[in-house]
C-alpha cells in the first residue's frame, strides 16, 4: 500500500519498545528474587526454585504484556486507518456507542485512558529513577535516597522537556536507535563472556517449561494459601502493563497502517516476546549462575537494594566495569525517550487526538508526570508505585474488555458487508451472462 510504513518500520518500532520494556528494572533482580522467595509450593535456593524463577520471569515479561499492548494498538489502528477515526481510545467504541463517542461518555473513556497512562508512566519513571540511582550508587558511591532520586527526576525532566519542545525529534530517534544497538551489543557481550553453554541451556529449558505451564500460570491465584506472592508480582505486572497500554499502543498503531492482522500479531506479540525471553535468559541466567555456582553475593544485594543486582552481576564478568557503565547509559536514555514519548501521547489524548500537541500541553504533562513520580516515591517508594499502577489500571481493564468486543463487532459487520457486496456482484455477473 502506497505511503504505508514498511514491515521493517513496524518491527523496528516494536523492538524499540521491547528494548525499553526489558531494561526498566528486573532483568537480573527478578530471577534472583524468585530464586530466594519463590511462589508457594517451591523451596527457595534450590534447582527447582531457579527453574521456577526463570519461568515466571518469562511469564511476566513475555506474551501477556505484549498481548495487552496488541489489543490497544490493533483497535486504534483498525478504527484510525480502516474507518478514518481519530486516534483516541473513545473512537474505538463507535460500534457500541455510535455518535455518543463524541459526547460525555466518549470524554469519560478518554479521561480514564489519560489517568491510566499518567500513572503508568509515573510508575515507570519512578522505577527507572530507582534503577539509575542504584547504578550511580554502585558505580560512583552516591547515596541511594529520596534527595538523589528527586535530583535525577528533575534532571531527566529538563532533558526530555527540552527535547519535546525544541524540535529535536530526529535527535531523539537517533538516540533511541543507537541505544537499541547498544542494548543488543551488551546482550551479546554478556552472552559470550558469561557462562554461554549454561545460558543456552537455560533459554531452551525455560522456554519449554513456560509454554508447558502457560495456561496454569495465567490462571494462578492463591485462595487456599492466602499468600501475597501473586499479588506482589503477577497482579502488579498485569496492572502496570494495562496502565502502559494506551501509551505503547498509540505508538505501535501509528506504524501499523497497511499491515494485516496476522503480520501485526507476529511483529507486536511474537518477536518482542522472543527478545524478552533471550534477554532474561542471558542476564537473569548469568545472575543465577553467579549466585548458585560462583558464590557471588547477588542475592544479598537484591535483598538490600534491588536496583544494584544488574550492575553487580555485570561486574563479575570480563570488562565488567565497562559493561556496567553501558547498562547505566542504556537505562538513562530509555528513561528519557519513554518520558519524551509520554509527553506526546498524553498531549495527544488530551487534545482531541491532535498529532501535534502544543508545547504548552507537553510541558504541562511532562511536569505533572514527573511530579507524580516524585510524590509516589516519597509516599511509599516501590510499594507506592505498585499501588498506583493497580488503582489506575483497574477501570481501564474494563475499557480494554469492551474494546475487544467493539473490535469484534466491527470486524463482523465488515465481513457481512463484504459478503453482501460479493453476492451483489455475483448476481450482476450472472444477470449479465444471461443477457449475453
């Protein structure tokens, strides 16, 4: 289709989001945390705990979050490019609400999307700040406390606001692309300088275990043990991904024009999920190998400060200091690019779908999301961030279910119209042949 983004554009854009997705906080720390404190029924610090830890890391960062993003992106892309609607969440409800999407109900839907996005991004900014602070503390000895975290947020805020208001879009795009290449370079260096054979075995074994247990893990709750593990990990992640969905889905939808649904699913769900599996196998597997076989104190580091696990694991490898600096740079740049993108999405959602929100709107949202991140960090730290995501995501989860129904209804109506059109064409052709 003329003027449509290429398949490579959709794939590359999705990979950029995958890069942001997997460098937020948990690549080394989550498997180690699960290894020491696995879900109910598994003894900690055992080979079974290690396998369970990797399987749940795959589960939390694999198909499920990308399926959530795909729902939003597919709905937005279909109604925007197939039906000519605005790039707003409310526009996807036209089959259910008709012209009422332009009234108070539609406004309410968009407000819920804005709230979910704002809190989801603020949560990510808070987690990214903790990770950057952990890296600075580990590499330079800076204290890890709220004062340093507020300074980090302030500096990052100035940088991404300058970028979003001064026309530096090409520079940000170049920085984002460069960062993705560096992330892949860090991945390969860690793979081949670490326990390579162990990491390949970990990937293969965990992938099989993940696919074999996918349904049971997806429906796992703990009504009989009354444990908090699922709530602290799985439910928090689902809430975080849902609150991020309008944000990520909007960008993916923009480069999806001209793609079939099959192509879309492959690029948006399968490819980034596979990348996440590889990423966690390398960094999570390296951390587990160091903890289990090399007696490196990764577990105690996670217990004291979860944000230092990645840097401590990298420093055990050849060129470890350099790898740690590269990792800190990657996290910082992904932090800036995500905040930069968030100002655009929030500006667009609050400006009737305008693809060019004013600088005033972007500055307002940039300051608000950073201020929200600061408040959440000061009020409850990591727990406060988790609670905010869950509260913001709950109402939008209902919106997502209704979006799925609306999309199915629209696809069904289009299929019926297509069948009717073909029958009419066939009748015309038969009538023409009879006349001849």
